[in-house]
């Protein structure tokens, strides 16, 4: 999934991942040798991990999580829709480092797709995902089916107002209600101490943080920086939909963000100039249909008129062919340093928490 050029089972390595991968290979080798209890350091505590469990039933995942809590184990949770790539695995690696147990959910949530979107064709390589998660030291996968998660005539939803009507919410009006509803349900079924969300989906991250604050969910939300391909394209399960020409064109999102970052680094503070430059970069790519490019407040996501407060967030979204792509980056113009786009990040660890 980390790009259609990838014919091997697993994603290609990106510089900086070598050590971690070596570790995973060793772990894998030890599993092959049927040494199922391997010494492991997590959350600063060396302990043993047992075989990864694959759980389909919601009562079972709740009981397992509760049992671990009663044993005073710190628990991390990484919600995903599967089709895993290095972006997801970077969340998992941090969850593993910060907790004694971590659970990943794999569930393609129907309620966050509108009719005509890619719910049916969403890639579901379950066996491969399990293998990647086993390599990443995951303790349990929660992989329910839709009937398990939504009772017939399910009629309750969780909705965050304001933040959800902007940007992606304007383009996909029912999307975020689907996200907040399923994440609420997952937080009830997997009562973890912390949950890991990618900055790749920045608006989603902010909406989840708001929901957790407003509804007093007893869980800490940990943001994780975006993992990119070597040419800057943010890794995404949807990149697999792109043909080679589209894949090449898709770097335009990163280039547009970077053009704004560079202008700020050169001292530009006029948001109109930044946006004009982003539009100009986008117009040069005929395969790209821009939905929006914006410089926004990091919390309210409201568009900014001038660069008074720092950091700010640059957002961009649009279509390459029929594939909807989004990206974003932080811009810290006071310090005149680049946001998380100045280097191609692999999964080196989280940015400062919000
Ligand atoms: P998804 O499977 O697309 O729902 O994504 C599951 C989680 O992985 C979400 O918190 C995403 O923000 C995160 N994620 C997806 N792509 C990336 C990426 N390239 N870098 C970091 N996190 C990512």
C-alpha cells in the first residue's frame, strides 16, 4: 500500500528505518524459531510479550483490555482502517514504546463514507496487515465486522460542531460524524490510556481532541507526525489508487505546502502572498484539481488573515483523477524555522504534544 510500485509484500524502507526494521526482522526470526516469549522493552519496562491476538468480538476486546488494566499495564490504542503503511506503523511504534500493551483496530467504517465514495473498493489486505502488526510488536488486533460495530437500526451518533463543517467537512459533509461516532464506540470497547492519531489527518486529529475534551473521555490523544515518501508525498492507503502519472503528479500537494513554508522562511508574512504561491504551484499541475489551500489557526482551523500568531497550519486538499488527497504542515514563522515539512520524516517520534 505504500505505493503501487511496491511489488513486495511489505513497504519499502525509508532511510532512518533501518535500525527499527533490523529489530523487527530479528523479532520475526525469533517467532519463526517458535520462541514466542521474547524479552521486550516498552514503557521503560522490560517484560515479555506473548503471541499477538486477533479479536473479532467486541466483548472479547473489552474483556482483554480490562484485564490488562487490572494488571496495572499501560495500554495504547491505534485505530486504523487497515491497508497499513509506514504511517500507520509509526503510530504503532510509538504506542509500543510508550505502553506495556498496545491494540490496533482494523475497521473500514461504513458511516464515514458517503454514497459513491470508495467504501467498497477500499483495499482490505488483512493477512498482510496482521503480518506487519506482528512485526511491529502489536499485542492485539481488534478487527470487527460492520454487524459487530453497528446494531440494526443503530440510531445514535456523536457529532462535533464547528470544526467539522470546515475544509474536509465542507467537501464531505457526513464524514466526520462517522469518524467521531466510530471512534467513541472504539474508545468504549478499548478503554486504553492513550490513543495515537496521525497529523496527516490534521482536521480529524483536532476534532478527536475536541470530542475527548468535551465529553471527558478518560484517554490521552497523542499526535504523531506525518510519514512521507522520499519525494514528500504523504503516505496514504489511497496512494495505491494512483497510476504512475498520477503518482508523479501527487507530489504537488507537498510542493505547494513547501512553497508557503519557504516564503515564510524568507520573511514573508502576508497570507495572501502565501496562498497565491500555493495556488500557482497547483495550477502548474494539470492532473490536480484543488479543493482548498488554506493557512489556519492550529486549534480553531479558521482561516487566518495575517500571520500574527505562531505556529499556524497550512492545509491542502484536492483530486488527482478520482482520488481525493489531503496534506498539511505546521509553519512556525516566529522562530523562522520550518514546520514538520522541512525534512522527510520517517517515524522518529512525536512532535511536541498539544
Ligand atoms: P486510516 O487507516 O487512514 O484511518 O489512518 C489511521 C491512522 O493513521 C490515522 O490516525 C491517520 O492519521 C494515521 N496516518 C495515516 N497516514 C499517515 C501518515 N502518512 N503519517 C502518519 N500517520 C498517518
